[in-house]
C-alpha cells in the first residue's frame, strides 16, 4: 500500500523543514521528485540525499509568487520527466507582526507566497495532470486557518492566507474532479521546523501551547509527510476536497 513507483512529484519549499521531509518520503515510496525552492543551493542537498538512497530527483529554483518562475519550473519538470502526477504545495512563510503594525507590503508578501503561490502551482499542475486524467494536489494549510478556534498572535496575515488555502482547496476539488484530479489540504498543528524556530516564540507561549495539545509535544515533519504520502497514493482515490488536521489532538480539546 501507498507505493508511488513511477509517479512524478513536485514539492515546493522543499529545501528544509516539512518540504524536505515530504520530498524524502515521497522518494522513499518510489516517486521521482522535483524539489523546488527559492534557494536552489539548499535544495540540492535534499536531492543528494534522495539520490544517495537510490532515488531519482532534480532541484529547481522557483519563486512561487511569480507566475514566470512557476511556469519555468513546471516546464523543466515536464521536459525531464515527461509529466506530473503529484503536487505538494508546501512553500510558505511566517513572519509574525501585530495586526496594528503590519504594513501593506508585509501583508502582500505573505499572501503572495502562501496563497497566490499555491494557486499558481495548482493551476499549472492541474493543466498537466489533466492530460493523463490522473493527479493529486496536496495543499498545506494550518491548524490556524479559521472556523476552528485557533488564532496566532501576530499572525493575521499568515492565518488569512491559510484559511484561503482551505477555501481554494474545496473549490478546486469540485472543478478538477472531472479531470481525474483530487485536491486536498493538510492542516499541521505545531511542528518542529526551522520556520517555527525562526518565529522566536517565547518559551512561556510555547509551553502554554504544548499544554493544550493532548499528546503534550510538538510534531515532527515526518508525521505530516505520512499524510502527504497517503493523499498522493492510489489508496486516497475517493478523498477530495477534505482538510486533514494533523495536530496531536489540539482541536479535540
């Protein structure tokens, strides 16, 4: 089960954290992986790790907020692999700032990368996947995405973008179903990634958050990747338009 032999996958934001874990786990299940990021040098390290274990992968520089970059990256994937089967829309940023101090430029940057970037990649991916009447689009949202009672201090731009991802996922699922493409979202809870570390959340706030999680710990990137693999596989063929919260039980409290 959950084997991806012969499938072609593209992971955005794949140089570190969850993106890196997704790329490595997809490759471990047999997929050929295009690892993309705005920093191609760090991307190359992930590709080397995949190749060291006998997998096949390429590294591509891609700024998901720019359509020209997205098209160039997808063109290269098609050139090298012939098609695309799986997209993991992982690229995202979180730069905390109180809503009253947030600038228009800061708002736009987060929305452009976290929401518009996912749209641009999903749109292009669907056009490629439709050619073979099979595809899996997996959008990465967040536990803090609205309607679930979880907000983030200093994260108004981030949570707005992630709520948009879920709404976009549901609509794309309807539109792309006749094309043989499923579209789902994953809402990670607190996950130990460089992005979380860079946010410099005060210890008291982090401890308080962990206390609200029934499993009493933050998650590992690989625990999100396991859901990615399921949604990328044949076994998820009747799942579309859904959001899966992988949060250690946070929303159950």
